[in-house]
């Protein structure tokens, strides 16, 4: 079975486009992000799937979409010194609170930086695959039955991906597991 990042890349390529964020493929910040990501061919393929497919993966508390890749490269005041997103880093995703997941070309690690704590690093994932699996676990852990009230096919397919890559043991709510059975997933 392929690694989590490769599986996410394939998921994006094989599912209908879900545009989010309004970034244009000719946005210069996306070209910069792609140039940094070229240090890791697997990450470069992931960025290509997002940008060229004009698509996204937004599930509960993690959001991947083309415009996020340019965060920290658009002259934002919070990154004026390059201390949040350095020139050899790429913002990969954000959570619902606006905190950023940032990949470093130098280390290969992904850090979660918290915006309302002066961009302090809260979590560090050892590599891209650990990151993808970790955020899928987090989505599953936070899932409630309200999130499964009237799910779209698109949402169910993303949830199915999270279940394939993440750890189903992350789900502690028995009602969520019961709802999965009713929906025929899991």
C-alpha cells in the first residue's frame, strides 16, 4: 500500500474537482511554493494535484487548497520577517482556527504554528506521511454525530479517505461509529 501523502495525491487526482480559495494557477506565490516543493518530488506531485486540478480537501479541521500554498508569500504583516513561513518552507494547510501547517525543505518536517500564540510551534510531524496520517487521525478524533447529520457524497469520500489513512481507534464516540454503520462506511 502506498504512503499517506501519495494516497492523498491520488485521491485529489481521482475525485471531481472541489474548488476553494480562489487562487489562480498563474498566482506567482504558487510558483514560488512549487519551486520550494521541488526539493521533494512527492510533495511537488501533491502541489501539482491541488493547483492543476483546482481542487481541495477540506475535512472537519484540516483544509488543503491552492490559495493556502501562497500564505506567507504575499507580504502579509505577520510574516514580514519570514519567521513564520521562511523562504525554504511551504504552507500546506490550515485548521479551522486559522493555524498553519508548514513544511520545511531543510528538515522535511511539518510544523503546526498557532496564530494567536504569536505563531508558536505546537506540533511537529517528522515527515509528510506522518503529517497526513496525523491530521486524518485528528479529524477522526474530533468527529461528532452532528458532522454526519446530512453528509454530501464529497464529504463522505473525504471521510472514507481519513478512515483509510487514519486510525479508526481515534474515534472514541460510539454514536459516531454507529452512524458510520448506518451510512455504510468504515
